């Protein structure tokens, strides 16, 4: 069975999980490019925090699934 066919507990396969991770990484990079040199708006900072938090959760989920694919 290929790793991409393995489902996690939430029913998301690893390929879909990786796609979302890649998307979040691109969104974070784009947001950081748009940061002003000074006077960062709280909304932009909050958006960055939200994206980084979601990314961290997905990376943990991905690591767990790779360590324990049949759990």
C-alpha cells in the first residue's frame, strides 16, 4: 500500500495533508513578503499567527501518521 493511500484518523490522506501544508507555507511566505518595514498592522500579525498555528498542527499530524500509519 502506498503512503498516499493511508488515511489518518480524520479521513484525510497524506497527499491531501501535504498539499495543505504546501499551501500554508506559500501563504505564510506571501504574507511575510507583504509585511511593511515598520508599523505592522495587528490584523496581519494575527493572520500570520493563525496560519503558523494551523501549519504546526498539520505537521504534527503528518509526523504522527508517518510514525504510526495503522493507528
